[in-house]
């Protein structure tokens, strides 16, 4: 049975059990030591979010890694971007994070990142699952140590990359919704030190996520939208459970979807650093428009953090990211870093309001549909869509599903990597055109 998906091993507690976690950790440890960069030790970073199953799974993973001779540096509860930043900082051969990111609290996951900061894909996960387990001798097992400075060191580097003096002078008022996740460990302190006036929501760790569901969708952050408006704040920021995804709220209480958060990030980054932009085939064309206006090009990848990281490692880029609000700032690390993205917003507010910045981002509308289908059905649907694109002589790519590009619109039909669905995403300049495009390709998919 294959366990690795698009980004790690995911499941409920009766599926991702302590026994499975320990065995996978042993295979991961051997794999990371063998594939680690030259000169790297057998040191592996370990971190978790605050889910109720996190501590027991983390303990199992630590035991598994140590049993095959890896030295474990346990950060305890820490954000994913903090943990990934520490790989290079501590000279580790990789990182293992116990977090199901934006998923509900009953879920958990084991995510793996190599010594270069590149997330392990499904394909490399398959290699890990084939790795034979050989226990270290009794006097060669690894050490397990705690490291308490990771959050502090992550904050210091973020502060070095933004205009702290300018932020302190402007003193923007920002509402922070930490979602009871790992952003609670670092975000309030970071934004205070940046000089912001902050109001915190859901800023205590609680693996049940009582304040709101972990995913910072518009429906889930209603309290933040109201708080920004009623407290006359300059902006709002919300993160998911492990701090890699982020969304914004403008000073009028308007929700800024992840696509536009990434487009803003591209705009801010390209001001000071020209270069390619790496993103997935499901990302808004607004990103391509912003890049083109700055004389830069976009390189597209398959969906998922591993594909983004692999492409950025293959060829340098100024910035990378995806449509859910995950942004990679390569001057910091190869992680999607929602804390760094938030700090860049604080800096941008010194120049003009968020709503004014959004006017610089072309407006597109998107529609998302899904078609229920088993493995055989998904294969048949994709064959129909590809045949239609070929017969119609459309401008299409097959990097991850079938994406058809038009002048001011695009549509992608893509099989889910984790569920029995085929997803249809369409984007256009008007909501009506997006709906029409999605409906047209849904019909093609259904046959």
C-alpha cells in the first residue's frame, strides 16, 4: 500500500497510527541520511502543530528516527515555515513536520523536506516506502534534543528582510487571526516587534481549533472581517494551522483570496528583485499579468508544494507560490512562509492602504466545480477532455490535468490526487464568463 500523497502522508488517527508513524520515520531517516547534501550530518529537524494527536505521533517519529541513527532536533510546537527555515540554519539533512495544515483537527500528517529545503513528492515518497529498515546498534542510536530558539531566530531573519524602521514610524493597526494554530507561537510577538499595533484573535494554541476551522476561507474568518471593519484597522491577516497559508483582509473588511495575496507578493518582490515567478497551473492569470508588467515571466508547475520547490531548486526564481495563499520567499527559505508574507504586508501598508494596492492587481473571477468519479472514471474524463482540446486545436498544457489557455481566461480539468473527484477550475474577467466556461468544460468532462 502506498502512503505518500501529493505532500506527505495524511490520515485520521486510526489510519496514521503511532506504529505506522514510527516505521515511516525509520524509512525517512535512512532515506534523508543517504540523500542528504555532502557534508551534512544525520541531524533531522522535527516539529509539530498543536493537534491533539500531534504529541504522540511526534514521539513515535522521534523514536523511529533515533532508532536508525539519526540525531533528532525537536522544536516542539512550531510553524512549518519556522521548521523548514531551521534546516539550513542548523545544517540538518532534512525536516519532518507533524501537521495536517489546513485540514480539520481529527486529521494529521507527516510531511518531509530534504536538506535543500525541497518538500518530498509522491514519487520520492514511493522511494522512501521501499527503503529497507536497518536499526542502529545499541550504542549508535541517535540523540533526541530540544531546541527552544527556532521561533526567535525565524523572527529575527524576517525582521532583517523588511523595513522595520518604516513600519514603526507608520505603526499600522493589524488584526491577527492565528486560528489557534502555530501562528500563535510567533505572529503576535513578530508584529509587535515590527512596530505594528495589533489585535489578536484565536491566539492561544488549541488542537481542537475552537475559534474557527483551520482553513482561512472567507466563510471561516467572518469574525476577522468584522473585527477589521469595526476596529478601524488597516488590515487583517489569517493563517492556517501550520502557518504556511495566509489570507488578508483590507481596511474595508474585504476578504483577499489567496490568489490575490500571491499576486500582491509578486508585485512587492519584483520591485526590488527581478526574476522568474514560479507557480502552479491552478493559479490566477493575475500573477502572470503582474509579472509581465515588470518584465518577468512565469514558470508553471504541477499543483503542490513539492512541485513548486523542485522547480525553484532546478532554476532560480525571484518568488514562488500557489493559489491558496502559500508564498515562497527564496531569500529566506524554500518554505511557503505565511509569517514573511504578513510582514511584507505590514511594510506595504507604510506606502498606501491595502485596498489601493489591490487596484494594481488585475481582477479575475473564478468558479470551481467538482465531478464525482472513481479511478476508472477519472481516467475516462481526462481522456475526453484531452481529445476535445486536441480536436479543437486549443492552446493547452498537460502538466497537471488539462489546462486550456485563452486571451483573458483559462480553465483546468484535473483529477484529485486524494479524493474521488475531477475538479474543474475556470477563470475569466467576468463572473458570468467564468461560470459559462466552467459549465462548458463540465459538459465536456461528463461526455
